[in-house]
C-alpha cells in the first residue's frame, strides 16, 4: 500500500479562514492513490483546521466573529501575554477547532460533501508562515 | 492492505444526537478487516460527529442544551440568516465538535471504551438526510 | 503494510493536561513503521486529547482555566449530576476538544511542529486510570 506525503507552506496575511481544498485535491491526484484516506495535519498551536461551508462567505465571517467574541483578547485572567494579546486566544481557538482531519478518498478524489471546503484557520493577527501536512494512504 | 468504503444515509427528524455505533460495528465486521483503523466522516457543515457517553441519556440532553445556550439562535451579530435562525448556529456547532473521527480496529472490532458511542449530531431543527462515510483500512 | 497497536495506561492525579508525546514517540520507534500515520485515541468521555504548545506551561494553565470558566460546575441547568459536579462539565469539555488525532509519520518520527505536544486532558477532579490507544499504519 503506497504512502504519499506532501507539505504545503502557506503565507497568511492576518486572522481568518484560508481555503486549501484545491491544493489538497491536486496533491491527492498526483499521489496516484485512488482509494483510502487523506490526513490533513496543521503543525501549529496558534492556527488550526476546520471543514466549513465553502459557498457563502458570510457563514465564515459570522463563524470567525463569533469565535472572537467567545475568546476575547485582553482577558484579565490570562497570564500568558508576552507574545501579544492575540496569542493566548489563538491557542484556545486551536484547542476548540481541529489540528487533524481525515477525509475518505475514493475514485482518486476527496469525498467531501457538496458544501464542504477544508480551511486553514489563522488565529494570529500578523502574517505567519504555516505548514500543513497531507498524508495519503491507500491503494 | 484492503480498503473498505461504506456510506450510511441517515434521516434525522430534528436537532439532536443520533447513535450510529451499531451500524458502524456491523459494517466493520462485513469489511473483513480485522486490524487497522476506521475513519468516520460527516459530509455536512450543519451536522457533526461526537463520541459521547452512551449510558445515561441525561448526559446527552445536558450536552445539547449547554451547546444551545452557548450558541443561541437570533444572535444580532449574525449576517448569514437567509437559511433560517438555526443555520448559522449549526455551522458554529459543527466547527466546535467533529467532522472526522478515527477509531482503532482490533480483532475485527472498534476499540471504543465501555461508555463510548459514536453519534451523528444534527444541528438543524427540520428533518435532514445526512451522509456518513466509513473507511476501514488495515489487514 | 504493517499495523501496530499499543495501549498506554495513564494514572491521572487530578484535572489537567498530561503530556504523552515521548511515550508515543518511543512506541512509534518500536513499531518499525517509518512512513504512514499514527492515530491516537482516548477511550473515555470525561477525558480527551489536545495538541497544544509544549514550551511555556502558562499557556496550558490559561487554556485550562479558560475552559473551566466556559463550562462551570454546578450549572443549575444540568440534570446529569449523580456522578458529581465535575462530571457533566467533563463530558462537555470532551465534546469541545478531541477524542482522536491522526499525526503523519515520516522517517520513523511523528511530524509534530516544533512547539506541539500531544496531551491527555483529564477533566475529572479525582484520580482516574485512563487508556490511550495508538495505532501506527504505514510501511
């Protein structure tokens, strides 16, 4: 059974959802694996993954604004504040969303639903360089 | 190494947790794979997965009611409101719970803990047709 | 393709994050699998997994305190209270974090980011015996 690894380096500009579905699909096609699973992994603790509606951008904007209200910056209880006011909220938001997702792969394609897109969620305000790993396993 | 795929179509009646453990176990047995992993994947962004206590229904009722209080409908900040007041909360609840879960498989059985059940969590109020994918990978 | 299973029994003393990265790495090395994925699975519904910053303990302390404020004990809405005031919050915290994580494995090592550690998160106050499963799949 073949194993195929790829690394995606993504330069984020600021906080927000960054769609990576097309990059993943292209790499899955390149892998030659037609049936199995694809694991997506985010190598960070202040950025995360989420599989979210990819049709209407207002759903993503509302999701992001809601999470910002749930985990506000400058919470007086925070002690981990040396790396800036958006750092501790970023760790909490990562814990509440996803670090890995495993998606079935059939007929050479990710079996996402019609409205599902895979997103890297940058939780920091400043630009960052992020690494997403894809491992394709199957036959 | 064999790869076995199955699709479960589930008709939900309303918001709530819908146990799918038995269906998954039966399909795992049918797959003939005795050692490996089983990936469960929910193809939606307004329904999700969770592995929760399957003994006392009051734990699931409290969990659902708590999440409804955390993410109330008709939040005046929401702009994505065209699909009804329960739509945007459904996307948020999906982001906070799970789209994929991977469960070890040994001796032909899912290695869930004694009190663990796998649940499809319908977040919409109206009946929906949901698709859950199972991919079994191993030997 | 080899499949390697291991069970880790962890005795927790009280609520909090318990790092298991080193144990996982040692078992991955023992498995002989050099390329593939490692699935970590928590067999409980009142303890969970999270991949969090492993450098500064203040980030983990703030994360834990924040989740305790989000899901306080003795919420008057709870009906599932027979197993103690910390039981229902434990189920909710499990639903909000992770039961399974799948980490890419390359050159015989977990491909975690520089600051990532894998943690068992005990949500109960009393000591518990917890089982974490590791399944390594690859070549």
